C-alpha cells in the first residue's frame, strides 16, 4: 500500500512519499516500510516503483535521487523493515516477476556499461536474480529486441514455469513471447502486428 498523501501530511518537512503497510483486518496505524529520505539522507530521494513477493514477506522497490528515475533496486523484509544486501543499479521503471518461493525474481535492467542507455531508453533486458548473490552474476534471460528502444515487461505463471515477455515497440505494437523455464523452449505468440496486446 503506497499511502503517500497520508505520510506526507504527517511528515510535512518531506516532499517525497513513503511506502507503508497496513493490516486489512486489524485496526491500527500504517507502519512505514520504506522512507527514502531516512534511508539516503537525501530529501530528493524517491520511490520509483515497487513489487511485493508472492507471500508478501519481501518487497523489491526502486529508489532514485534528484528526479533522475535511474532506480537502484533494493529488497526489504516487510515484517522487520530490514533491508537485504541486494542492490541492483540501472533498474529504471523495472518490471519484476518474483518466483513462487520468493528466493529470486526476474527483472528488467538497462546496461551498466553504458550509463546513458537508461536515459535513452535503450537495451532494456531481462535478467534472473537470486537473493543474496551478486547482481553482476545475474543470468541474461531475454535480450532479443526488435528495436533498441523496445520496452520489455515480464510476468510469471503462479508455478514459476512460464515466463511471458511483452515487448512494446513504439506506442502501437506489442510483441509477446512465451518461455518455458524448464525446457528453455521459446514460442512467439504475437510478433510484428500493429496492435497493443497484454496477456
């Protein structure tokens, strides 16, 4: 639950929203999970996006400074508020798909050897990350793009076997691919059609 208005009203000295969790069944105050100002000491730090794990115990989110939106992906334990050591750069507007056991996730990232790629919106690829491992060892899962500026987003089936890769080319075309994560087989569902599709 992102309750920016409530938190900004309570913390009038800050311009940025905080991420809170609130019980759906028990009354009480919302508990702050991520306060970007407190974490960084920078009043311009902001939460760009977030994605909870399937069991709700972990939360991947992106934080950036100075309005550049060049997020650093971080993971926080929702119960304790403690951050894991995982930090992944160049995850601007990342698409994240958690695995069913919450021990890892697939995500989109821009190249780290070309700092301008995220600003240009180029080469948004899909990687696999296991919690606790160095991000530089993350395996490339999808890097095939019909255009350098194609926008990749992902989702996983509930059992984690099937990966859907949506690739938006401009504003009027979405290619869709299906990956069997067990066999590695790839299937083209839609490609080269001037239509926006979301499966």
